[in-house]
């Protein structure tokens, strides 16, 4: 564990003045994936176009980002505790048509660990400064899990002028379920907890969890290595990334207690695609979002199609095919 931690921290602290470098060079060694899959790299070195770069935010935090491909820009925002390494298959498949970026949020992936900025609004500012760093006048953005909340915050703070199309993947609109809500309100918002403190303690300190504290289905599905694609990307991420529970936990309380219904109802005026699945308890809230955002499209994956919280990693071929179709359609 210690060598991985030292590696990830040393990468995060490397000077931001360097140009983008091949991932193989930045990570320092090759990697062979446990499952051979036709049409995808067997080794890290089989994806020479994959690069890792970094930049410094206005509050002095060095953030890493993964990139590959040429063409129109497409930016992914990972979920809570996630990182660009998990997007390896998605990056490879989409790099044939787009210039794809995955930003490691502060305290996650290869980005710097810091005590400040543990708020979704600061993560949204990081995303804005990332776009400014790249010189993006307009790009398509895709947020998975907490990454969708970061994108909603971005829209709330900065509007949609810089966004071509937006993609939200299986994120509740409000994780915190207010006690005075009706059951229908809870389902529409996706609320799963009335105790943010207990939920945070369970995720960061190993405190006991049950279905009254949080939705346990994502945790259960994250452990199901029922897809060779997912098994490969998780193994790759685990080989190079070491999460610090205390660091990733700094944003979690704020993330849980935000309610984005007003943003969904009033501030989204770009084409939207929503991805969810039949093996996700977020399905009702995603249906509410699709009904609320005019013209938005809803993709619901079946259980056979790996339609759980990790659908984009467990079934990256279908996901990238559907995403490419959506992005290529005229507004």
C-alpha cells in the first residue's frame, strides 16, 4: 500500500509547468490488464495516445487530468472518490472521435490532497478553471455520480454558455431526504438518507451502515466484478491510485446535503442525456429529471446490460455508442 500512496502523492505534487506526458511515462511502468478483451488494449502501452497532465487552481491546488484523442472536446467529471484511471476503456473508445478529458477532482486520483475546498461549489470552480486552462470556449460535459452534482453546481454558478451538451449519469438530485417530504417527493429527488453524519462516518470511518442510513445497492454493485471491462479498469486504478478516506471525505457532507432541484427545474437549457439502469435505486429520480428538463433523453440499461450505478464502466461499449449517438445529433 505505501509504495502506491507515495507514487500517487508524488505525481500529484509534480510541477505543473510540464507539458502533457504519456501516461506510461508519468505512471512509471507498464500495466497488463487481467482480462483480454478484443478491441481494447491488453496493456497500458497499447494506448500510446493516453496522456496525463496537471494544472494549478486559483487557490493553489494541483489537479491532474487524463486526456486522449483529437476532435471536439468532451470533459468527464468523476464521482466521489473516483479517478481518471477508471475511465481507461471509455477514454480509449471515445478518443477515436473526440478529444476526451477526465479531471481528477481535488483529493482524488492523482490530484493533490488538501484540507481546503471540500465543497461542491469549489469543485465546480475547479471545473471552470480547468476549462479556462484548456482554452475551451465550448465543450460537452459528462458527470457521473457526484460528478453530475459538480456539473449542476457549475451551471448554477456560471450558466451554460460554455456547455454544448450535458450528460448526467445516475446521480440523485438530493441525497438528503427531508423528514417532511412525501414518499413521492423522496423518490423524485432520489433521497436516501436522513443522517448525513452517519452516512459520512460509514463511508470514511467504516462505521456500521444499513438501508436506513444510505442506499447500499451501489456499494454492493461496486463489489460485483461481473464485467471484464469493469474488472480491468478497477484493477488498473487500484494499481496506481491510493485513496485517503479522510481526504475524499472532506466533500462528502456538503455533497450529501445539496438539493439541486431548482437547478434542474430552471437553469438547464442545453441538450441533456441521462443514463441510469434497472439495477439502480436512482431510477425514479432520473425519470423525474427527464420529465423536468425539456427535450432531455433518458437511457435506461437493463440488468443484462449492466444497468447499475457503474454502467459506463461495466458496459463501456454500449455506453460510448449511445453517448456518441447523442453527441452527434443536431441540437
